[in-house]
């Protein structure tokens, strides 16, 4: 144990250490409060994370542990822990409040978050390692490992900056107040006036299509007219307006339409990560799969 | 095209695939391709017919996803055959496809025209179709894993190579399915990932196949452990596909249940 070269055993022990450290943190500080990561805290965390990865990479030749982290042997135990905790999350009901201690709120469970963070650090180090010995044939590896880091890190750190509000607009009455999940009233800086709500139904009266003709007024004096329907949101001043619901009691005669307003300032980075992963997966099957063998 | 004609299309296709599989054993290559591809074309004609008559892609109900799965198994089979020349692969894909066709004949599911607004998106077809193709490939990889674990000592490099390939291509399609789903969800609901039970199991499945891939790189000699991981991964995949409908943790929580009335 701990004799070079490290085997997977060392990786499983490090993972076990992270689980233990996570449990201590959970006892000491309680579940992670992601809302505390709102701007600029998430930026600071990101800079610290990047700095840590940079330092680890720079010391790779001197500190054996850091060099070891760049290779598959470190990835396997980490992925095993991540998979196991995610399976556990899938098996146990996840609730917002209450439930089983620790495991019913897996996303706020320190050990889960530490393991995923470890996975991101390992993946970033591996990507850097391949990036710096640049060759065209390294592109697939870099896309896959950097893509997943860019997508997951920006999605996680950006979650506290994401606003999701519900706005109910009655026909002909501009509405600027919207409520969040907790029921708190917000004024997101835009108003929606509903001109006409349309509902088409199938013969069995299940909804086929519902849409709202609206005008969105913004604080800076814009008036954007458009139709919002499911799968076709409208983009105004960094907000996306989604068709969310209507008064099902009245159906086609619904006097109001419910919209969801979403503001997600980190979305561009998530998309960049996702498109890197899609390109990476394409490369995975075209270039990374071992050559077929014929006897 | 109505569901009633499924039995004729399906059984003719199965007979053609069985003929293709037979000719594979007899090493009559042109006949293998002719029979198998005709069967595939016939089966696809039925899917297209359903698509047109339902006025929506037939991808909504469990029965409809099984339809695609039965279609993709021989597709994956003929691809593997063309690259590795395994005589048995087409027999296997025909048999497995036949099992799914029988399930569909016995339990057709609801095939109404209605398609809820959330599913009316250009992402719907690619999201489900790439997943079904991936499931077919990863199903084949699972059978390889079982086969290699049973025969242990007799396992060849070529078999391991085939399994690796199935997983690489299967995982690539699994990734496409997951990410197309994320891009679609952003357009439909405003969130690209919500840890809905189906999404949680999709993530777990994805991670399990990543374990396989990294283990194969780190310890090429430990292919038996890798095979066991493939079995675990496939269990996760099944839970993700239909098992969550029976999991207490997912009851009433998943937005991915569309065929519940």
C-alpha cells in the first residue's frame, strides 16, 4: 500500500477518506446550502478550484499523488463511488424537506458532492495532461474530459444564480409580479400582457396544443410581441418565458395563462460543455473505439 | 397502418432474419445481407406506417419503444456481423428481437393519436431513437459479457475486442440520448437537468459504463471484473428504461411517465 506505482486500492482508500470527511462536514455544518453559492461566491469557488487544479498539475512531476490522479487507475475508484452514490440516490426517495437523514437529500449530502468534485478534479487534470502534450489525436480525449467538467461545474456553481419564477397573467391585464417555489413575490423587471390564450384538444379532451399570444414589456422600454407555447419559449432580456399552464377547470375558456420565467446566467457555459461532450461522444465511436479484430 | 397488421409484418421480418441467421452459419454472405436487410426494411415500413397513421412518431408508449428496440437489434446484429463475421450474432439478435416482438403482441400498450404538448418537439424522435439504438448495442455487450464469463478460459482477444466496441459505440449513443434530452428539457421546461428519477438512473447507468471503459484501460487483464461491471450496468439501464415504474422511490415523481392515463 502507498508504494509506487499506486494501484486502485489507494484510490478506493482516498474515496473512503472523502466519504468520511464528507460525513464529518455533514455533522459539523449540516446539508450543503447551495443558495450560499450565489454570485460572486460561485466565481470565487470557481477561481479556487481552477487554481487548485493548476497547482496540482504544475506539481505533477514532483508530487506523485498528483501525477497518479491524471490516469485511469485513479478514475476507476472515483467512478465506482460516484456510480454507487448515484444508484443510492435513485433507490431512495428524494425529498426537499424531511425524509431520511442525509440520504434523502443526496444533492446536499457532503460525501456525494465531495466525490463528484473529486471526479471533476481528476477529469480536469487528465484533460490538461493531454492538452499540454498537444497532438490532433488527443482532441477526442480532451473534448470528453474537459466537456464534462465545463458542463457539470458550470451547472453546479450556476445553480444558485438561476431564477425560476411563475407568473399568472389574466387576459388584457399586464402582470409584473411573479412567485418563486417558496411563494415569495418577485418583480423580475418585465411584465406580461396576455392577449389571447388558445387551447386545442384531442377528441378524448387531452390537450393537444396550448399557446398564449403575449406582449412582454421590459423595464428599459421594450415591448416584445410573440406567441409562447410548450417547447417554444420566448427570449426577452436574458429571461426565457415558458408556457407553463392554464385554468384546467375552464379549458379553452381559461381566463388566464401561467408562465414560467427562467433566468440562467451560466447557461452558455453549460451549453459549451454539452456540445463538447456531444462532439466527444462522436469521436468516441469514430476514433477512440479499438479497431475491430478479425481472426 | 394499424396495429392489427403488426403480427404479419413482424412475423415475416422474423422469418427473413432467421433465414439471414441460417445463411450466416452456412457462410453464404450475399444471402445473409439480402435476407436480413429485407427484413429490416419491412419492419421499418411498419414503423413508418404507424408514424403516418398515428400522425406522430411512434415513440410515446413502452410498447412503441419496444417496437424500435426489436428493430434496432437486427440492425446492430448486421453491423457486428459485417465487421467481425461472427456466425452466431444474427441468430442471437433475431431471437432477442423475436422475444420483444412477442411481448408487444401480448401487451401492445396504448396507441392513441394523442401526444401531449411536451412531447411535440423536434428533439422527441432523436432523443428516444438514439437511446433505443444504444440499448440494443449495450444489450448485445451484456450477452457477450455473460458468454465470456461462462466460458472463462476459452475467451479470445477477438471477443473482448467486440465487447469493447459494442460498449464504446453504445456509450456514445447513450451520451447522445442523454444530452439531446438535456437540450430538449431546457426548451420544454427551462431546466436541462432536474434529477428526476429517470435522469438519476440515466446518470447512474452512464457512470457504470464509464467504470467499465476506464477499468479496461487501467487493467486490460481484468476483463472478468469488467464483464461483471457490464452486468451491473445493464441492470441500471433496465431500471432506467422501465424499472423505475416499479420503484417506490420514483412513484409519482417522474415527469418521464407518459403512457399513464
